[in-house]
């Protein structure tokens, strides 16, 4: 009888506990009080840029970059005074030796890294009661009916994110491939469309114009984009417009009517209705809610 051997899988790093999970939508003049604690903290600039303090160093953090604060490191963050930033922060305990790789590290993210961050955030929303942009949050509280397996997925996504970031900093790909695989081609398609939408968020666009600019047929672009993002192209474009509107509302320099004009909404009323449908409150109510000291 053939004997089978069981291979014990090794763990490079293990997340022991998650302390806090935040997604902040700050004003452009936001500045936090400094703090230190005996666990790790990951800060990701999702939109806009930040100025972070780590002990006595000031570190600029651009959009799409991650900064790590090691245990007992004094740290603080501030908006850059130009744009109202969106910031993801997760703090956690990890006793694995490999986590020391992230000491004093600032790392740029790729598409897969950003997707993992959004996965963590989505699972957190379905698992914990996370107040809107509450810097004072010190304890995660489970929802009355948390989603099945949410806590485990948060840990798994975070561990995968950290391993992916380590690989991106330590491994190089040998050789140059001339032909793109199908998945890579579709990723390029989605990136091209996303770039075009982001660069033209202040315009009115049609599907025909978007597909022509990206160089893809309408039918194929529709399928690939929906498969990658879960949204139609125009729904995603409205999402981008709404996120930019939220920044402008927090920056406080334009009226609701002026923001509607700046983002090429047909009318201020249509802007308000679209904003409320996506955010659950009117632009004016959002501005008021965001107006903490």
C-alpha cells in the first residue's frame, strides 16, 4: 500500500489580531494628533496625498502609496492642504519575524494590492460596526449579524496583501514577453478605460467616445469591464464623479451648484439625486457631516 506523506504548510507571517479598521474622508486641512501604540499600523492614501510623521521624520505619502508604522513608533498624519484625501488605515498585531520587513517602508501599490485593500474594507463593513470617519475609534464592535467568515477573510486578505507587497519589493520578473495573455490583455483594457474616465471626470462622456478612445469594441469593453469591476462603465464613471464631488464638498470652496457644473452633471437636481442614491444623503448633508473641527 502506497504511503502518503502530509506536508505541513509553513506560514511566512500570521496576523494574530486586528485592532482597528478605518476609512477616512478628511478635509484638506485635517491634521491628527500624534500617537504611538504597541502594534503595527498600515496607512494607504486612496485619494489625494498626505504628510505623515514617523518619530521625527516627515514623509509625503502620494495617492496609491502605503506607509507602515512599526510598534511604539510615534506617528501622525495630515492632509496636504490642497485636496481632501481619502485614507484607509488598518492596525494589527503580528509576531512573525517576517513582518519586520515593513519597518520604515513606504511602498507603491499595484492593481492587485488595491483590490485586496478594498476587499478588506468591504468585509469590514459587513462584519463590524464602523462609524463614519471616526478617528477616536479604539475598539471594533461586531455587527448584530456579521457576514459569514468575515473575520477570517479580513485576516486572509491582509496576510495576502503583505506577502504580495514583500514579493513586489524583493522579486524581479526575468525575460520580456512580447504577447499578452488574455487576462493581461483584459487588465490592460480595464486600466485604459479607468485612466480615460479618471482623466475626464469633469466632462460628459458617451460610451462610444470612451470605447473609441480606449480602442476597443463596445461589446467586448462592456463584458471585460463589468467582469473586472462589477460595474458598468457608466455606473463606474458616476461613481468617480461622486467621489470627486465628495472631495470638493469637503474642501468647501465651491457651492453644490458649482460642483454640479464642474463635474458636468446636467442639472444640480440630477447631481443631488445621483449623490443621494449612491451615498444615502444629500450633498449638503454630506458636507455638514464632514465638517468636524
